[in-house]
């Protein structure tokens, strides 16, 4: 999973898309109402995306 704030300015979204495209099976998840510090700017949305990712068996412990 590649996770980025929808309003990211430090690392452009096209770079995030390129990163996700270069990782087999990776998906890019954009966090609404967040920029570079998505976990601080919209922690509930980050937690929800991570929870769903882990429950889907895509996480590091699967």
C-alpha cells in the first residue's frame, strides 16, 4: 500500500502513483483533507484505510 494525502505538496502525487505502479500488487490510497502529514492531519481516515488493508490480508503479518 502506498498512502498519501490528497493535498500532498512535498512529494507530488505523480511520484506517489509511479511508486505504487512500481510495486507489484500495491495500491495508492489518497487521504482526503490531508497533505504531507496525513496521519496527523486526518488520523481517522488513515486508521480506516490501514484497518481495511490489514483485514484484507494485505498487511505485513499476512
